[in-house]
C-alpha cells in the first residue's frame, strides 16, 4: 500500500513523522494516517511526498501493483514497464467504459422515445374521447 511505502522511505531517510509533516506543511497525525492507509492522497500531495522523500513518485503510485524489491531498488526500467502496462489497461478500460456509456445513452434514447410515444398516444386517445363526448353532447 502507498502508506507502507511512505513509512518505509521516511524511515530510510531517517525522518520522523513530525519532520516529514513539517516538510509538507501538514500535521504529524496526517502523516500517521497516510502511513496507516487511513487517509487518501491526491496527486499533488503524492508528488510533494515523493519530492520530500527524494524518490520517484511512481514508487508511491505503483506500490500496490509492483513487487517491493522493484520499488526498493528503484529499478526505473521495471517501473516504466509497469506504468506502460497500467496505462494500456487504463486506456482499454476507458474505451470499454466509453462504449458502455454510448450503449447506455442509446438505451436511454430508446426508452425516452418509448415514453414519449406512450404519452402522445394517451394525449391523442384523450383528444379522441373528448371529441366523442362533445359530438354526442352537441348531437343531443
């Protein structure tokens, strides 16, 4: 987990939670929450943490997807391969999501068309009933 990597690299740099917190402009409790994976990190903070720990940000981002030995050794070639694989998977998932969204929109349009057809059918039927009533009222 990303918190484990923060803790591991913080200790490697011989920084206390308070020292890292001061470097980042956050509280010691916040750093503790990150290290215990109790708080989510945004991209901006991940970059700041990586800079403070003097590591490549990918070590933090890929912590759940790459073996620890790759992360600890800082093998950038393996990190790049992992990033490319993740990017390809992400691109494929985005394409599938776009296709699903498109199908969903088409289904929504079809459903809307059916609803409008039913509504207009009832309106026309209502007009026919009203005209029939007026016809018989005027005839009498």
